[in-house]
C-alpha cells in the first residue's frame, strides 16, 4: 500500500489540491447565498479552507508566474541585445567618421605647412612616398617612388615641412634612394640660427646628430635651432636641421661638439618632398646637362 501511494503521490497530490479548491469554491458560493447584511464572517470550516487555499493557489501559480517572467525577461534581453548591437554599429561608424575628420584636419595642416615651405624656398618640390627603409644597421636610407622619369637626380635635397630629410644618392627611372641625415656618411655645413656660429652636422647612425664647431668664444646653447648655411654646395640656405639638446664642456681642444635632435621625426617618415634643385658645384662635378631649368636655380639668399 505504501509503495502504491509513493508511486502515485504526484497524481494524488494533484487530485487533493483540485478537490480542496473545489470545496473552497463551493463554500464561497454557499456563503454568498447565505450572505446577510451585517454578517461577513465565514464559518470555521470555510474559513479554514480559504486560509489553506490562498498559499496553495500561490504555490500552483508560482511556476506559471516564473515561466511568464522568464519569457518577459528573455524578450526584454533580446530587444536590449539588438539595441546594443545597433548602438555598437553606430559607435563604430562615428569613430570612423571622427578618424576621417582628424585625418582631414592633419592633412590640411600638413598641406598648409608645405605651402609655407615652398613659398620660403621659392623652388619646385616634388612629393614622394617612402616605399621602404634600409634594414642594415650601418646605413640609414629610404627608397622613394620617384626617379629620373620625374626629373629626380642624385644630389637633390629631400625635405619635409619640418626640415631636412637627407640627400638623393641614386636614382632609377621610377625610384630613388635618399641618404638620411642620420647616416654616418652624412655631413652638412650649418650655422646656429641665433648666434650665427658655423659648424658641421654629422650623422651618428642613431636618432641624434652631432654638431662640430670651432672654439673661439663661439656661442652655442641648449635650445638653439641649427639651420643649413647654404655653403658646401649641397643644400639651400635656411633649412631646419634640428635643435641643440646638449653641449660638451669647453676644454683645450680646438673642436667642440654638441648633440642635435633632428627636426624631422624619422620614425614616422611616410612622405617627403624632393627639391628639384642641385647646386652648381654638383652640376659641374656630375657633368649633367639634361637636368631641367628649375633644378639649376640658385638658392634663396
């Protein structure tokens, strides 16, 4: 008997709950028929059934309410997920637009500074993209996508709006090699813009340059801007080289040295301009007679 009751415990419990609910409903109807003014209290048995029915009905409806709540939450989460996806998509679009606006502003400022450089030099300049860099630790050069077909010749300076990049050392019909100022073979005749001290800036193969100048009471200080002197037959006068960051202590040696931070950020070099000008000295040494007229224009005094 006990095994039978245990086996059918769930159906029996359900039948008992249904019977209890039915009895409660019948008692409620009976109480409604016997309802008189001034008497709203139930008898003992209907009142007990009512007290029992309330938690039982709550127990029976709890799974339904739980399932209904889960469905509502799922629908709400589904809508929220779709809204989040839409917001992420819109945020990505706005970030792309912001990036494009920033690039446009930077490009506009870049072009304005290039226009200023061109007006200062009064020389034709050809834009070129950096195609590759020399991976050798002994040489600091880059290849650009302009060559002899674009009137580029060896000995022409390469610049950016910030200052000198280097010198064209070799060309092909559609490419050229530019030796950077950082290269150990690079040497430029310069002067300190503030005090007009003359000297030579050499590449160290690192990210800094070295200024050599003669000790005769010459004035070189940290923060001084170093520019090309126009002498030496390579670069026009007045192009920025870099800023003095340290000066060696004065001693008995005739030559003193100072470290220069280049004006050009070579680590971010993507585009440069080849100045279509070559000094008369290089013209005579090379014997080139097919270089166009603008390349033989004298440097700006």
